[in-house]
């Protein structure tokens, strides 16, 4: 799959632009193993880079023009490098344009224009960060071709800056960090307060475990409003507790929070405090006992999002419960909530039973057909050819 997409990116570049690219660079999507709604509270997250990639075939031009195409869309977008701004007309090209703009800004190199063609097998909108995969594939390519000299942490910042300033999405740095820093069968433990990261052995492959993605295909219309109100509750909770972010609190502060906050705000705060602790516990458990022992933490994360943060929906609960009944060590919803995907950690030999059971259960309940596939933890962004 990967080899053929590399060749396809190069061939489609040549068909579109009439000459061969200088190279093809890739970057993976990511899944967040644990640490949900902790990032904007300055807390901990623990994602890993997955074995699904976006490929960018690229060559520099002698002039200032940037042209980008993708198998995802028939439209070729172009803009002079020094005229990149936030503009609805950019559409999906805001991601590659934004990264070019951000790398030029952060490195202060006077890069030339370039032609770029994108291929990808990262599903869009399944919570696997197809957006960071584009940013990071184009980012590592331009960093090399322009001799911009940015390290991976700064490249992650460039991706975030592109998304914040040129795409116009107020996202954090988790996705880009995972896509750039990932390693085979390792996760990226990230502290969102100081952006320090550690690559941690997952041991899934050695233990014969896989992570199933169960995309419920549910997209609720109140997802945006629900996300905004959860963020607001976290900010209100931190302010009432007299701290700059919920990261400053831990489980010993829960009794005081219970006395001080209204019941809803208290439960929002409790989710964030306990979720941060679960990320730390997951990292420690992996080191001390291995991946077979982290299932209870994943499931506790789900219960906390369902009951305290109240962002789950029937489809996600059904996916999680069915996976648990059929041999998953742990399962939980991921992402913003009100739809999207659940993950389930399970031995390889139980994967097909779990998948078939979830599909049957969804059908019995009259839910839309979910999309289910296994992912493994793979290496981060790199040059392919
Ligand atoms: P995700 O969770 O997948 O990152 P986002 O909404 O953040 O969801 O990003 C998805 C957007 O990224 C798409 O709407 C599109 O604009 C862009 N995108 C993702 N993959 C591709 C691709 N292969 N080619 C072009 N644009 C893409
Ligand atoms: Mg995204």
C-alpha cells in the first residue's frame, strides 16, 4: 500500500505538472491512546503515529509560485509564496500553503516557490488527524529543500501555526508532535504545558496487540457548541479554584473543588484532573507491567468522558461496550466527542470477532454502519524517495 502510494504521488505529480518531482515525503496520521480534553488545560496527552500516511511529491520552482494538487480534489490551487494569507478560497490548500508560510516565517529563509502533489490513505474526519499529516509531510519536505534547518519540535510549531493562522482552526500541537516524533511501536507522551515530549515503548507488537479504530460515522450538529462549552467550563473551574489552568490541580484538590464548584463544573473539572492522572498511570504501567495492563485505564477514561464530561453518544458507548464484551483489554471514545471514533486495544486474534460483533450490534440497534480498521504505531514523518 505504502510503496504504491509513493509511486502514485510521483506519477500523479508528473502527470499534473509535466516533470518529475525531486522527491516524495510522508507523514502519518495519529491516534490519541489516552489524554482527552487535557491539551487545552495544559495537561498530558499520549498519542502515537499510525501506519496510515499522507505523501507529498514536491519540487522547487525557480520563481515564487506555489502550486498544490491532491487526489482528494480536482482543483489545482496556486498562490505566490509571499501572498499567502487566510482566505476561504484556499480550501484544503490552506494546509500546504500555511505550512510554507509558517516555515518561511519561523526559519527566516527566503524559500522559492514549489509544485506539490498529495496522496493519502489517512481517512479524513475520523479523528486521525489527516490535517497534521498534510502539514507534516509538506513541512519536512520544505525544511529539507529550503535548507530551513528547523528541528522537529519547531516543525510541529510550524504545523500548528499554519492551522491557527492560515486555516483558522484553534488547535493545539499534539497532532503535529505525534506525526513528526512517532517511532515504530512507540507513543509520544507530551506535556502540553512545556511541550516536552518523551517517546515511550508501547510494546503492542511484541505482545500481539492491535488498536482498532471504530469510526461511528456520527457527526452531531452540537459538536462545536459542546466543545466550546466544555472549554468554557474548564476555564471557569480553574478560575474558581484560583489556578491558571486545571493542570495545576491533582486528585488531592477534588474535595475542595467539590465544595466550591457547582455540580456540572465539578464533574468537568474532575474529568480533566483524573484524565491527567490516567495518562501518567498509563506511561508508568507500560514501563512496569506492559501493554496488557493498561486496559482498565482506557475504559476508565471512557467512563469519565461519558459520565463526568458528558460528551459520549449511544453509538460510542455501544462500540466500547461491545468491544469490551468480545475480548478488548480496554476501549474508549476518542476526540472531541458527540460522535467520531472509539478505539479498542485487543489481541490480534480477537480483532475480527470484535469488528463483526460491533457491526452486528450497530445493525441491531439501527445505527449507521461503522467503519472499523486496525492500526499500529509506526515511524514519524520522513523522506521516502
Ligand atoms: P482531521 O481530524 O482528519 O485532521 P480536520 O478537519 O482537521 O480533520 O482536517 C481535514 C481537512 O484536511 C480536510 O477537510 C481537507 O481540507 C484537508 N485534507 C485532509 N487530507 C487531505 C488530502 N489528502 N488532500 C487534501 N486535503 C486534505
Ligand atoms: Mg485536524
